[in-house]
C-alpha cells in the first residue's frame, strides 16, 4: 500500500463529503477509492470513518488521523516544491482563479505581461463567478470581490468596486427613472444570482442599510447576460461598476440611484497561509498587485 497516496485519498473523501465525490475529484474509480480507505483502516487497525447510506462521519481516531495526514501531505508537498526549485527561483505551474468578467478584463492582461517576464512559470487561469476552495481546488491564488468569509486566507487588497443599478436610456424614457429604492417595486428587474439574493437588493439610506424587495422578470447566472438584457430594455439590473464601464462611457446604459449605493466591495488577491511562499507566487503578487491597483484606481474610483 502506498500510504501517502492512501492518505491523500482519505483526506479527499473527508473534504468532499463522500466516496463518490472523492472519486470524481481524484478521477479514480469508486471501488479503488473505497479499497484504499479500507486498506488504510486495516493497516492502522482502526476505523477512520462511520459509513451510512446517507453520509460519512469521522470517528475519533479518524479525526485525529486527519490532522496528522494534512500535516504530512503539506510537508511532502513543500519538500517537492523545494526539490523542484520553487524556493530558489520563480518556476513551475501557477493556478489562479478570478471572477469571469473581472478576470478577462483585468487579470488576464496582467498575466500576459507576467508570462513575458517570467519564462519558467506557466499559469492556469480559471474564470468563473463561483467561490472556489483554494485547498480543495489546489489553487495558488484567487481574486475575490466582496468581504472575505474565510479568515484563514491571507489577503492583499488591490481596490474596491461598487454595486450599481442601471438600465437603458430607452427603458427609462418609457418607464421613468426610480428616485428611491422603494420605487423599484414598479420596475421589472433583471437579477444576477452571483450578486446575492434574487428577491431583494441591499441599499444604503444615510448610515443605515435597507433591503428592498424586487420584482425579477428575469434571473440569470452571468453578469454578461444581465447586462445584455438591460441593454435590450427588459428592465433594470444591478451589477458591479467595472462590468458596465464601457456601456456607461458609450451611454448605452444609465446609472441610477447612485446616492443609495451600498459601500464598495473590496477586491483582494487571496492565498493560503504558508510557512514559505513559493517564489512563483511571491513574484506574481509583487508583479500583479501594483498593476491591478493602478487599473482599478484609474477606472473605478
């Protein structure tokens, strides 16, 4: 039995919550995943998991062993990085995730320039509006917009962006502009589910925050779709200001209720706390942070 491999399978089963989910994540046949966990339990002469038809739970022995496995796998991973030279010069693969539109507009151009300067680093950029788990997805770095829920991550702030309400000039010419958030009840809304609730939107009134019910005529899962629908005159939508910067400049969309906008959402580069940062990650942070700050400050402040 390859104990390091078995440990990795065990940790993945716990983190994903099931044998079948671990099988998909590891791209390993389900019987093989089950056998590796069973072999590990046989070797240890201890049950690590309580198995039912509905869920897996850790035993007391499994909970203690899980912590030890994570420490050992971290040490192995760090030793491999050291042997590969990742602590002596920037080299190796760098995994980065970013929100779909922000990544395309701002992160990708920075990566393109970074690759020209750091010839021994290869980058994989994952664009999407869901929040990835850095450890489970094996990500080196993620761009996060909004308050950070995971306090274990290290964050480098590069700016902020506002949630803005907008619609087409033709739509407002026909229906009128809302003067207060409460007037949105009379307007068809286009809700973007990555922005939070699709049934109410948050606004500020003075120093207080107010949740205002909305009437969504259309609910979509990407900002681009919400913006396209607003351009077509379907109704009003709420997106982040960088997502409609060009449309505002071209006056194909109009920003309304500006004085009721909530506080800006922070934009951070986040990564897991580590004993030593690989030089490929340190190099990217040093390269990307000032460039992203300059872009955000010049366009959205």
